[in-house]
């Protein structure tokens, strides 16, 4: 019954490393989203995509990029990880104007 | 001021109590979402509503579009209901974007 799968639950990386967070959905949803969640700040949108090869910046895109080569997969890339990118990252997908389904989250620590 | 405000931020109650969590928003929305997040991080979508009321088991969600206000109610609360409940406004835009409230941490004591 798994719908949105994030490749890792916990990840520890070093400053300066290139980090890939992968998200796969099996519901044929057009929309996919990457959020980060921090205490006191709640969930914030990093990037989203409404179609293959399409992407749009969210509220906090700096330091991140994304890739959507296939409809079911949306990757978040940290080109050069920094300690302030330590956070919980959540992927979601939905039909246009539809109810979203979320992944279990990836807790990333950058040392 | 946040576009989506929730209250209370924290709520502790005894098992069996009736719970209400409130959400007010200041933006035009296509729908209002209620989400549940358990310790460990995973988020579950509870409701998506654009008018009236929806019910699922012991959970009830209502929305008043004119007043830009929604409530989530839990009847006969149970310790397993302990979680963070998040209200999110679906913004009227090309792709469905969500603007999130800060969340309400609910603890139900046995």
C-alpha cells in the first residue's frame, strides 16, 4: 500500500558533499513537492513540479536543485551540503488540486 | 502574520475528552487540508475540504469559507491520537501549493 517512498529515513553527510534525496510515487500523480520541516518554522516548500522536466521554485529554493526526468520520481539535490541544511525533508505528490500523499520523511544531518 | 494560523499550539487532555483544534487563514484557497504527523515524521492526510463538514471515524473537520476558518474535532479521544495536527491551505494557483500552519501538538493522557 506504499504510495510515496523516500529512499532514506536517516542520512548523515559532511559539509560540502553533494546529496541526493530521492522520492518515488506510484499513483501517477502530476504534482510532486519537496518540503523541509524545522522546529518553530513548520513545513516550507523548497521546490515543486507539475509535470516531467518542469520545476518551480518554492519559498526557500536557495542551496537546492531538483530533477524530474520521469513522472514517478522527483529528486532533491543539495549541491554542496551545509550545516544549515540539517532538517527533516518531506516529499509529497498529488493530482492537480488533489489531496496530497506524503512520504515518511528523511532526517538529514550535515556535520 | 502567518497566512495560516492554528490554535492552540499545544494541547494536553485526558482520554475520552472532546478535542477541538482551530485554523484560520487569510488567503484565497481551493481547499483546506488537515494532516496528522506522528513522532518519527511521517505525515498522513486526514481531510481535504472546500465546504461544509467531513467525518471519518472519530474525526470531524468543518470549514466556514466566509469566515476563513476551519476546525478539527476528535471525539472520545484516545492516547493513540497523540500527534501533531497540521492545517494547510491549498492556494489557488496553477499547481496545488500548500501553505502550512505551525501545527498543534496534541497529547492525550490515559
